[in-house]
C-alpha cells in the first residue's frame, strides 16, 4: 500500500557510493512544522504567501495546518532535495532526557520528522547528519553517544572521506555551551568521552562540527576544545529595523568565511538564502526570545544566490584543512518563518530548488515518482497542488480514497501526481 500512496522512485541512477570528489552540500532542517505545534501561526493567515510551505493543509476547522513531519512530506522532501543537488539533510536533534527542566515530550515531537525520514524505504540517495540543537549537561553524554551510535550504523548517514561520522553541535553562544559542561576542560572531556563511547559502541570515529556565531571568539575556542571543524547555522543580522540589500548580507557571510578559513581546523561555509524573522514577532511564544526591532536581508535575485553558492563551494574546496570533510551548509531547508528556505512554497513553487541545481551544475532527477497529499479546494489560494521537482513534468493526476495509515490522520480524498523526466 505504501507504494501506491506515497512517492515511488524507479529507474534512476543512484548517487555514487562513497564520497564525491566535489564538495558535499548539506541543508539545515528545523522540523517544528507539525499539526500539534504553534510554529506555523505566524504564517497561517496568509500574510506571507511566499513562505507558506508546499505541504500546507486546510484543517477541518478551516485553519491552516502544517504537517511537515508526515511520511508523505519526507518522501517528497528527499526527491525535491535530490533534484536540487543536495547531498544530505542536517536534522536538528533534541534530546529527550528532560535535563534542565525541558519538556521531553516536546523534544520527541521535534524529532518526528527525523524518525519519518528514517522510516522511508527509499531515501533517493539523500543522506543525513544530526545537529544537537540543545545544550546538555555532562550526565547526558551517554545518551548523546547512544543517539550518535544508532545513527552512525545507518548506511545513509553521510560520511567524511576517512569514513568518520560528521556530527554537528549547535552552539549559538559557545561560551554558555561550554559553561554548561563545566568549563573548557569539562567540555573537552565530554567531547572525548562521546568519541570514545561511539568508537567502542558502534566502531565509528567522529568528525565534530561546532555551529557557532561570533567566529572571531568562538572559532579559536572551538579549536581549543578539539572540534574538527566550525560552521554556522545562519549568517543573521542584529537590530536596527533596517532592510539590508542581499548583496551586503552575502558580503558579511563571506567575511565570516574568511575568518573561518584562518583557523587550523576545517571550515564549512554556510550560504544563508535569506534572513527576515519579522513574521515570528507575531507569535507570542517566540517574540520574547527575539529582538523586537530586527534588521533583515532584502530578497535575493537568482543570480545573487547562485554567485553565493558557487563562492561557498570554492571556499570549501580551496581550504586545505577540509581534507577529511569538504562540504557547504545551506540555510535552510524549511526555515520558512525565519526567512531562509529551500523547499517549495505556495508562492514561489520550486524556484529555489532550480537556482541551487543550476548553481551546482547537477542533474539528479528521478525518472519517475509519485507525490501524494490530501485533496485541496482549487479555490484555496493558501494551499497548492504539490509541484514536480525541477526537470520533471506532470505525467498524470488522479484522486484516491483517504489512506488508512496511522501517521496520516487527514480525512477525505487524496491526490496522486505522477512526475516524469
């Protein structure tokens, strides 16, 4: 039944086994797009149609829902990513230990999209890595190690050239992250302990990447702690309430790259496709954590994005300290409300996928695939029929009865779209 209801992928050449000679391309994910989350409230009224994700669904009560953790969405995601030339997703991972009073149930909910990805029978060659998005106390090191060990046994985990396992640690304030581990000596001990546990438990070496802000201070600290490489989640802006031309935002990111390249460890350049979190200020849960008067990057042209992507690849390729793991990071697959996204949207369609594909010079479509989603009203301008990936056309559309699958609670008819190269 899964083959009939979800995406099938047949007849296309798979990615080459092992690591490509060219830089790998990873895409950061933020998977709080769920029917039981309020994360989509800032987009639900349609004030930002270009940001509404392709999987938006009209609830029975008339509200707009965002079931981004469903299996049919993850199946679509891997094919969209493949068509753009993206090699792996960087899933934000949230420990469910409940340390420091955190909600373990919420952590597990945030990880549902990752679990849905792992459950796919075919990931279309799009691999994965984990980013530990919560800081954690030393006593959580065994749990961190167990999660990494489990992930590293999966054949679709991305690997460095020497076979080691890249693992990201999101440390927006590295000094605070280190303090939670007992200072620099404590942080070094914990990182070494995690490496030892994974090596003993799964037989895999680690390649650790710190995602930092403030490269001039955090970069040398990450180096002292023994990280193998540094990168960043996104190149954001501060306050001031100003619209900054994308060219200036791109230049600021390249300044960050220059500082990163001066380190004696690896560096993964991040391409920030956009930065404008003003919609989040409409969310009463998110607004208190944000500067109420932010500056933002103006929208980029296709050419500006392409130039930034090519420059990032050149920066990664030309860095001799990237011999173990050459990769760039794209911000982000699904940061729709924060301003950077790659996945198709109701307002833009597959524009960003196409820009990335052309910038990378990659051609990786499936020969044939099926997309499936709950049927929508053709008059609903805030939802859309799911588009075929770049370089594919619609072969056929049909309607089926609602699937009886536990992780797909939507009722009513479903649409099936067959896409063909």
